[in-house]
């Protein structure tokens, strides 16, 4: 138990240090951006002297950074300037993140499931040989996922709309409730967005290979070989010992998923942290953009921490390696 | 020479051809199909799609090479320090790379571009920083595995200096293929960034300067009757990505 707690404490320390570093990077970069929200206003030059004092935008890079860092440490990102004037940033960012979680979590789970099931179907980690066509099929499908998220999103939105319109014009189908993307707020739109997020740029092929490596490695472990020789149940053993690699793969894809989220939310017209971040950059609402970028960085480091914690809890060798 | 570099070299040769975007506009010949004189037809403004695809490669090749040089230079240096010395040095370097990796690549590239200017230099620097953790960790892992190898012990026993072992035997002989692979992946990543930023607007390459991203965006937005106006740049993106990033986007 002491070893477990010590290992978790070490991982927590790493999490705090990494998160602090990421927040420092984000805050420093935003402090270096020239121009501010006043430039985005139509009568900005006339109001500059008044708004600079009111919004705390006076001062050079050093002053802005010296002001921003202690506030970031207190999770005080101030108020939105141009996107939702006067609204506190943290609640705005948190609610946007909550909406995005409805896309992110299913997409991450789907990518993991597809990776491990695909690897198992392709015979990775299995002792018996499998047909070459099976491997080829899985790899061909996964290679499609190498399409960047932006192209996949455009292809899905335009393709689905064009295909449905053709069918409607030919009289084959009635106008569906979700037509046309991305204007309609419908479960079909959300489902397609999740599929694009999970498949493209999350790279099923990458997931397939890593999942295959994990399955192969686990299949060669002595305790698995022994259990197989005993004729015991392998599924609970695999599920328990794949938890850590699966969590690690999920954490590794978190930053890329967060990047792709911006594109997918814009392409599918869905409100969330990604589209709000892009809007705040366009309107130079730096407090809101910093808050959202920090939320994204904390999400990525938290995913990593959870993955490390799962590994430490499940696998005693991880605990001993840290001692 | 790595065979995956060949398509990029061909592309670079095509991108080096002179192209004047405004002079290419021909309002009398919009949406023409492919022909012998215009291999991929024209777009909504009568511009030659084939020539724009070639010229559009500059939008990612130049920043891509820049990003690879930045990430490779810094990454090899930091990775060599971490892998050779290990211990606290490795911990510090790995921690810094962990912090950098936690920021989503698009967000990081965007921040750097906003701070330094949304041009090729900004894109190169932003993408280079986003690619830095992969270079550093790859080189550090490789050196960490090799620094106690028998050939290293033998080289030391023969009186070869640590500096020569590190630079020649470890970095040049054993790591350059890895660095080249990561450099190609970085060029591919810059292509994805450029196409994404062009679609999203604001920070991408702006018309009339051609880029594959703004060609796709323009063709879809204007409903260009010549499908090659968007098929050609999409195909170019996919072929280039398959050459630079086999196996999907880097993690």
C-alpha cells in the first residue's frame, strides 16, 4: 500500500509540474501577441485610452506576463472582452468544455475500441496465423483514417448533403429531419462529428499498431501463458492488464483530439470549446482564449495522470519501477 | 536516399517554377474541364488548377523545411543531452517536453503565429515547437538505449573521446534515419496545419497566393463546376501525407 501511495504521489507531482509548465507556455505566448481586443472594435482607436485602462491592456510583454502568471495560478482569467463582454472566463470555458466533452469522450472511446478490436481481428497478439485478407482489410480501413480531420469533416458534410439531396431530387427519400448539415441540431450531426473525430487525425492506423503491440506483449507475459496452459479464463486477465495500455493510448491521443476538435466543431457548426477558442482568437479576446487553452492543456495532462495512475494501480511492476 | 523524399523533391521542383497569381486570372475561361493546354482545367476565376497546385506546394514546403530544421536542431541537441547524461538532465528535458506536448499542436502553432506574425516564418516556428517533443524524445530514447551498448564500451576502450562517440557513432550513424523520418513527418504536419488554417480562415495563406488549403476552401465555397479544382489539391494532400507521414499523424 505504501508503495502504491508513493507511486501515486510521484505521478501527481509530475502532473502538477507538467500542468504548471503548460500553463506557463500558454500564458507567455498569449502575453507576447501584439494587438488586443480593442483593435477588433469598429471604433477601437477612439476608445483605446479609455478601454486600455478599463480592460487592463496597457503595458508591454513583461508587464502583461507578470500580471497574467499570478492570476493564472489562481485560475483567475478575468472577463471576456469581445465574445461575451463582461462574462467571467472560467464559467464560460467550463461550460464550453462540458459541451465539447460530449464529442471528445465518445470519440476517444470509439478510437480505442476500434483499435483494440481491429488489432484482435487482424490477429495481432494471437498465436494462430490469420488470413492475409483480414490483415489487409483492417489496415486498408485504418489507412483511410490518415486523412486529416479537416478534409474528413469537409468530405462528410459535403458528401452527406450532396448524396441526400440527390436522393431527394430523385424522389427516393423524404427530406430527413437532420438535413442539411451543419445547420440542423440533430443526433445524426453529433454522431457524424464523433465518427470524424475518432477516425481522422486520431489515426486508427496508429491506434491499431499500438494496440497490436500491447496485445502481442501481453500475450507473451508468463502469467498469461500460464493461465492459458491451465485453461483458465483469459478475457478477465486481458481486460485487467489492457486497462493501463488503453489509458496510455487514450492519453497520448488527447492533444491531437483537442486540435481536431476545433476543426470538427467549426465544420459541423457545433458550439463547444473548440469553436469558442477559434472565435476568441479571431476577435482577439485574449482572456477567453487563454482560459480555453489552459483548459485544453489541463485536460491533456489530466488524461496523462489518469493513465499513469491506472498503470500504477493495476500493474505492481510500475510501482516497483518507481521505488 | 530515402524513397519517401523523392515525391517531395519532385514537388519542390514544381513549386520552384515561376507563378504570378494575379496574371493567371482569366474571367473568360471559368470552370473549364481538363485539356491538353490546362491539364487540370480552371477554377471559378479561370486560373490554371495544375499550375496553382504546383505553386501551392510552396505554402507548406518552405515552412515545413523550416519547421523540420528548427525542431530537428533543437530536438537533436536536447535529446542528445537527455539520452547521453540521463538522470536529472533527462528528467528536466522530459518534463519540459511533457509541458510542451500537453498544449494541443494546433493551439500551440496558432499561439506562436499570432505572437510572431501569421506568415511562413510564424508557421515554421509554431509547427517546429509542436514537433519538438517528438524529436527530443525519439533521440533521447535511442541514445538512452545505445549509450551502454558494447560498441560504445569498446570505442571508449580504444580511447575514442565521448564527444566523437556521441556525435559520430550514436547521432550520425544510429540516429540520422530516425531524425529524417521525424523531419518528413514534420513536413506532413505543417501541410495538415496549413490546410486546416486555410479552411478555418484568418491565419492561413490568403488569396490570391495559392495554397492547397485555400484552393479546396475556394472551390467548395464557390461551388466550382470543375471538380478537379478541389479534387486535385485534395489528392495532392493525401499523396504527400502518405509519403511524409505513413501510419497517420504523429503522437
